[in-house]
C-alpha cells in the first residue's frame, strides 16, 4: 500500500499560502518532490515537511539530493531546524535512513504518525465484516434510530463546524484550527473538502467530520460533536456514510487520521482510538518526526520547551 497523501500536494501548498506561510516546492530526480513550509515561531523560524519528502527512499542518490536541497533552503531562509515526517513505516531500516540524513527524533509529532487506513476496494459486506462487533452494531442501530447524514462544503457549513468544534475542544481539551485555516482548506481543496453532519430525525446535529480528498486517499481530518453524541451513534452513522460515498467516488483508501501509540492508555487520542480501530483496517505507524538541526544554539531551547509541552498535553 502507498502512504502518500495530501500533505505534499498542491492543495496543501495553496492552503498554507492562504494562511500566510512561505512555501517552496521542488522536484527531486524523475518522479520525486518535496513541499517545504517555512513557519515562524517566537523562538525562530523552522521548516516543516509533513508527509514528505516523497522520493524513492531506496535510492542513496535521491536521499542525498533531497538532503542537500532542504538544508540549503533552510539556511537560505534562516531556519533553526527542519522537521520532517516522511511517508515511511516505522522500522529499523527507515529509522537508520533518517539518522544517516542527520535527523534526530523530534520532541513533537508531525501529522498523524499513528493511524488506521481502510481499504476501500473491498465490498461493503467485507468492510462491515471487518468491523469490531460493537461498531457494526452501532452502525446498524443508527439506521434503526433514523439518524441521517448530510454533507456539503458551503462557507456557512464550515463556519457552523468551526463553532461546534470550539465547544468540542473546550470539553475535550484540545486546540482546534482557527476559522481562517478551515476556510483556507475549503478554498484550496474545493469540492474535495467536505463537511459531513449526522443529525437526529428532528434535524438536531450530533456529529461532524471534515473529509479531505487527494488522489487515491481520503482523510478524516477534523471532527466535532454535540452533547447528543454521548448517547446517540451519530459518529458511527457519519463514518459509514463517508465510507459508502468514497467507494462511489472510486477512492481507494480512507485514512482515519490520528490514534494513540500502542500501550499508552493516557494518551490524548486514547478515546478516539477505540472508536477508529473499530472500523477495521490496517493500523499504520509511520516513522516519528525527525529534526535536522541547522542552528544548535537556538534549537536547544526549542527542544526543551516542546518536550515539556508534549508531556503536559499527553501526546
């Protein structure tokens, strides 16, 4: 299975430009490419390469070429460090490649390092059979309760989603994206950015999901819910409708985005992990984010502060 997704796409490039980041994209060898995002923080600039670079990681020449390019670009833009998380599975061979490139494990994650990916080339019957029994029960129960799922990508719907997600974030203690970012995603992805809403028969919202599509993959990128989701299987109805719609569009895989790492019951994503893994699919663990240090003196405070922040946020 391929693991490239929207994080290195022209759509993501446009979204970052719309929110004010400087973005540089370059081709590598024949088919490779890298999208570099320059971000500013109080402690200095840094370069972010989420889900990339996308190259032939078995080619020493391409690895050397991309390293030379990203380091040169980072120095040109006076970045303190480069943070990258390639689309590589977490194993000793791939970790050795990143170490050889001069990378060290980052104190923070970058772009869903642990996730679940569903194979949408399977039939609906196969997908249902692959679900956890309780998940399959909740999907069917949602139909018996008359829960309906609607979708759209109007600006009004994105604003509604933002408002509900702010309330969700207050309950569940996470930092949601701001409205500017959500609207930038809507503009950059166009019809490939869609909000799904599960509702009661009386039109009361239960659960929301932002789905982003690029190429063969769709991603369950953001979520929100109302208090009704605690007692009604709205989120289950939503996911099943998304799966059916994606299959009609011939999308090959569905990435449910972030879950908790193994054996971390107190991780912030522990609750959603049970929900997401219930739909079956392949549990995928990518290499952790790595930093290539450009300025050692300025990097040290960043490393300490982010290490503390990670512990406080249970990430």
